[in-house]
């Protein structure tokens, strides 16, 4: 893995040159992990010519020594003042920083301490590098998705009248852990009955009832990579309106998945699904984006949505997740992770998308 991280740093240095800087201070945790392999709560990376400097506090020293032997390591409680001094001592003139991550207060302190150094915004250059995944990343993501699919398959039998949303969410989380997940990739969503009209509903003690649609949005974290899948099931025979919106969402998702090809415009991919829902009279009932990238973060570039621009490259994993949400009644969302144009890799989440009646 050291060679992979070194290659990523070389590509990052090209991005740094694009903004006219001779070094960059990387402070976003996922970006530091991408460039070094270190998973830590408080890491920063000074990336310049020569040996990069990885700084962290004493809690992560041993992990950094183990995982990043090719980097110069600084162990310091107050990291940014120490790195500011390092910038000055190295004679750096222009250092790029991650403006979207650094607070104004931290920037002011860094600028005051880094004597003779001009700070320039790096933008989201490292996130751009992270968009297209290498084979090792896709393997980790595929494992996270396999765990996710197996977990829901194993808990379907638990879903019955009287089971609460919180209990089902806890069962999903526990099963993912049993199957090897580090933890849930995000807070698991279980929304039953009328709660299904709330896209990011937090599970409650509401007991499930016959006639409910139940939406489960969850995923496993494995090797730092986040799965993200949603399935909606029926508890008891679904009514006509429930089947109608389920079939509509399923058709919209198929259309979105088919449109998510290399070089496709993200707005066109969104429209492929959204237009079906709008033409069926439910345009006001689907207002979030169609999908997003997944990787070291559960929501990362690219974003697939209306009024979004850009094209999908190959080997980028994205979610496709249309939904219809009817206030006071319930809702349906179906979500999968798709690797765009990845040599036939395709869907990483393979649990059936047919409406299951439990």
C-alpha cells in the first residue's frame, strides 16, 4: 500500500502546482488517509518536495509509525503551530490549504505563525483525485456492500408487527458488526408507515403494523469505505397506492442506473429518473438529489442532481436513490451502489429490488 499512497501524493503535487503553490497543508481527515493510509482523529500532512511531513498527536503515534514508515513523523499536541514553523524553516513561499475544512480562526492563527508564507486556497483538489477509485478501493467498497446485503438478508425474518424501528435498526447494525463491519457507515434509518415520508427519519419506538411500508437505509463501513443501500418492504399485503409508488420508484431507479454511464452528464442522469416521477404526478414528492459518490466518506463527489454540472468518469462508485414521499401516508426509496463503467463490475449492492411482502 505504501506505493499506492506515494503515487497518490505524486498526483496531488500536480494539483498543488495548478494553484501556484509549492506545498500544501492537508487537514481533511479522509484526504490525509487517502494520501498516507493513516486513519486518525487528528492528522495533518504537509506535502512538499522531498519527504512529506505527517503530524499527529501521541494517540496515533504508533499507528503512524506502523502505517506510514516512508513519511517524516511529527508528534505534537498542537499540530498547526508546529507545522507553521516547519513551513518557515523549509523556506516555503506559497502553501495551499483546504479552505472548506479550515475554520477562519485556524486560518488566521496559521497565517500569523507561518512567517514569510502566503496561504492560497487549494479548493477540493484532493477530493477530485479521490473520485475515481483504484482497484484496491473498489475491493474494499465491494466488501462493505457484501456485508450490507448479507445483513439485510439475515434480518428480513425479524420484521413483524410490534417490532420497533429502533429494534430493527439495532438488529441491522449488530448483524453488520457480526459480518465484519467496523461500524455502520452512517446512522441507520428505519422509517415505517407514515414516517417513510421523511427521507432522513431517525428511528423511533414506533411499533410496525400490518399495512406499513418500511424503508431501511443503511450501510457497512469496511476498511474505511462506506456502503449505502436502501430497501423498502411491505409488512402484509400492500395496498394499491403502495404498489403504485413502489413500481414508479423502481422504474425510475432502473432508468437512472441505465443512464449512469461514462461521460454521462450528471444532470441528465438525474433527469432520467426524475422525469418519470414528475410525469407520474409526483414531482413535488421527490426533491432530493438522485445520488452521490461513496468512498472514504459516505457522501462525496460527484453529486448527481438537478442543477448539477459535470460528467461521470469511469471507475467512480455512485448511489442511485430515487424516492417518492407522501406526507402522512408513507414513502418508498430504493438505493444501490453502482460502479460506473468499471469493466462490468456494475452494481455492488445486489439485494433484490422487487417489492418484498413480509
